[in-house]
């Protein structure tokens, strides 16, 4: 029978399973039960090949990394678990847990973004500081955090339909009210990343086209105004004493043109048409 007392095995301690509690900053929220059962079977047959990492606290031992192995060891009925005790504070413990999951690629992209956001909020870190501690470029951290601006329902649909981070990034181009309708069509049509990006670009082109039509219409109005101005100028040059006024309002341009029935040009035509005797 295995003793519940801590036993040293080189740099590894055998710690009672019941004395280890989860890391409150564990970034991974979803654990596949089938994978845990398979890992538990392997542990029962071969033991834990890689010790988990813990830190000692007043409550016992807080898990730093290795939650899947800890959960599987409990399913396997292990009384004690091989552990490496590290001396780290809460911040480093949270960072180690996140880094381990990132290196193992165990996190979904929304889980990763949420973990980084929580890390920054809990320990008052800037994006630059968080990026430095995680060994990532600031732009990478910024892009991860932008994913959280997507509606929660859209996030759930992306995850439940196994769509990639690039699918999610493409949706960031859309206004919030368009995200869900567009995403549902992407899912219905089973579009890959390239098709999704093209579909969204086409959607935005179509949505923005009325603005371009309005702009063209405004340009056409200017042409019409120039035509009116040209006609007025032609009349005046021809001697038509037209009374012209123009009023510009927020909604329209109003012209008032008064043309006399008898003008100097008309009188000239009458006189020029009379016989020479009539003019004497």
C-alpha cells in the first residue's frame, strides 16, 4: 500500500492527490472526457511519465501545470501524484499555466484570448508587458484580444462548428449587426477560409455600393447645375434681360428665372425686319 506521506524521488515529490487543488488561472475551460479516459487508462498501466508542477500555499499545493494529467490520475484512482514543487508567485503561476497550454496547443483561440485578457486585468499588465512575458509579439496579443469583440453567440458558433481562427478574424471586418447573419451563411455553405474572406469582401462591396451611387448622383447634379448656369449665361449674352436668382438650401438648389416677353433682342429683331421706309 502506498504511504500518503510525501516521499522524495530525486527532485520529484509524491504528493497526495487530495492535497492538490486546481489553478484558479487555468486558461483551458473545456476538457474532452474521452481523452481524459484514455489518458487515465495509460496512467493506470504506465504511471505518470511527466510529473505535474505545483506551488506550495497555505491551503496545500496549487497546480501550476498539468491539469489533464491530474484529472486523469484521479480517474485512474491514484492516491499520490509525482510532482515538482516550484517557488513562484501567483503571476508567474498563471503565466506558466498559460504558456504550457500554448506550447502544447491545447487551447482554443477564444480560450487563449480570454486567458490573456484575464492575465492583463488581474495583474494590471499592458498588452506590451503581457506579450513580453508570454514571448509573443505585441501585434499577436493585440490580434488575439480583438477576437473577443465578436458577439458571444458568434464565438460559440465558431467553436461548435470547428471553424478556424482565420474564419473568426475575417468576421472582424463586419459591423456587429452583420456578424451573425453572415456567419450563419458561412456555416450553411461550409465555406473554407479563402471562400469566407471572399464572401465577406463581396458582402461589404454590395453593402457599401449605395454610398458610391449617391456620390455619382451628386456628381450628376453638379453637371445639371452647370448646364443651367450655361443656359442663363447664353441668354444674357444674347441680350435677354432675364432676372435670375439662386437659393441654396440643405436639401436643394432653387433657381428663379424671369424672362420678359419683350427684350432688347426682340425689339432689335422687329426693327431689323421692318422695310426701310417704315424705319424713316
